C-alpha cells in the first residue's frame, strides 16, 4: 500500500490492526503492507510549521482523520476548524481533526529551569531574571486557557451534534419541538391539541425525541409532562 504523507518524516511508525508493520519512505510517500483492521500512521516532520516572529503556524490539508501532538511549551490561541476534539496523552495535549484544512497558531512559552540558586550574604551571583511567582501566574494562565479551549470545543461539539439531530427530523417532529419550545412544558393531551397529531403516533414520536436527547419527561402528581431538554 502506498500513502502520500503531509511532509517528509524523520520518524515514522505504521500500525495495521494491532501489529507494527515494516515501512519504507521515498520523499513523502510511505509504502507498507496493510493487514486487516484500521491503519494508524504516526510520524514527525518539520514541513508543516512556519515561524513569523514569535508566532508559530501549523497548516495542512488531509483527506483522513489526523491527530496533532502539540509541544508541551505551546500556548495555543487560534484553531481552525472550530470543531475539533482535545485529549491528554501522557500529560501532552493532543488535538483530533476531521478531514479538511487545519490551521493552528501558537507561541512557545519557555519552561522554567529546575535548578534553584540560593544567594546568601557570603555568596555573589546574578539574580533570577523572573521571580518564581511569574511562573505560577504563567501556569495558571495556561491552565485557564486550556480549560476555556476545551469547554469551547465541547460547546461547539454539542451544538453541531444537536444541529445534526435536528436535520434528521421530519415536519411533525419539528412541530412538536416548536410547540414545546413556545409553551415550555405540556402534557400529552395538550401536545395533541396544539399539533393535531393522533395519540398513538404522538407517543411514538415523543419516545423517539426522548431517545435522541431532544426532549425530556417530567412527572408531577402522577402525570407526565414533556419539555425541550435543558442543556
């Protein structure tokens, strides 16, 4: 099997199924024997990043799902497309992208040295360039930014998933959603009156929408009411 890589690799590993298989590389083309199961290719290349001042840009286009492992010193401030997934692998940030054009902008924040210099009245030497509290605030900022990116990615994923579910609905399903959105919470009898859908098919549609996570039941005084599911 031959596969065109995104850049010339200086390290490459091919896993077919659960088995690592031999691979040869000619420029940007990887050749290997694919066994049964999915094929995962891991490689490192310097061809996909550019630096302008302090800003680094990672950009490429792929027709398959890709995972990008970011440097531990990377501080990301721009990601395109907005729909992506975030993982932590061995305490390192891993971004998962669907097929298409990927653009990530980031800067590299230098890590503090692990050595600590103690100066006394009898010793002389240079003072640290940054106080230790600087790194505490820096780590706090990086942590907060990573959390914001994660929450934003989850929010976009929920919106895209909900949008995809809505596209699967027919006119009667959408009518039920619109009625519940307008009136907040209604019994089955009230939904029948406002939509004109007979009782038996209405129950089937309510169960369908409930399983899709779009509406939820609320039982009060032994009577079931339905409402649009709260986020």
